[in-house]
């Protein structure tokens, strides 16, 4: 997922937004990851919601997954609003799996889609922090874009939160993300020159 997230971030940040990646197809292989269908959906949507791209779940039909899990994966795609989904890999799909993939879907009442955002704070790192910093730099031009949530990012985030009437705790959580996502991301020169002026 991280590589696709980087591609999405770079496309969203650059001028090719209309011709670049328009959706995210995360590999949500719950059994390989060692979790449940419910958890893989919640975590995938929390982690990818900030990129503002439609998510097309990619599930697994291999590795002895149960027919009930295959059916649940399809049902949760509907509940989460996915307009498409896919599976890997067809040649290992048993006959029972094909039946689960073609069975009619019933409304799923046992799951409420998770609408959360990633909570990022000092010492967080990675692509989500890069995205936060690109958005934050739009409001505070001195914000560095490093992918490391250090003291500067924390202080700038507190200042941004205060300017928006939010709790100035230096933690990117749902209300802060809602405010940040209204900003255009700063274009970054990934050759080492930092944000473009």
C-alpha cells in the first residue's frame, strides 16, 4: 500500500492530477496480513482517506480463505461505498470461492464503516506525514517536507490548529485533517531542492 500511496500523493501534489492516478486499489489480503475482513477495511480506509481518491478494494481468493470471508469482503465493499473491487488470484480460487464471488449480496448490518483519519503526532514518519507537511506548508510556507514529524511540524501544526479554532495539541486527527484537506498541497521538488517557491 505504501508505494501506491506515494504515487497517489505525488500525483495529487503535482499538475498531472487530471491525467494521473485517479483511484487506489490497495492489496487488502486479510488472511496473509493475519487479520479480519472488518479490520483490513477499517485500517485501509483510515490510512487512505486523506488522499481523496476512490478506493477499489483488492481482496484475496488464495490461501484457503473461507467462503464467508469472501462474501463479507464483497459486502463490506458496498458498505464502504466502493464502486468496484477485484481479487487476486484467479488461478488459485477453488470452486467454493467462485460460488462466493457470484452469490447475491445481502445488506450487511453488523458493520458500521469506519470514517476515521490517521492520527499523526511527533515521531510519526512516512508518506502520511509527507502529505500532512505538503498541506501544512500551504498555510505555513516555512514548513519542511521531510516525512518525519519532528518539533517543527508539531509547532507549525499547533499554530495552524490555533488559527482554525481547533485544539492546538500538535496532533493530526479528524478535525485537523478536515481543515488541512481544504488546502492545496505545496508542490515539492523531489530532486532535493525542497518546496518550490
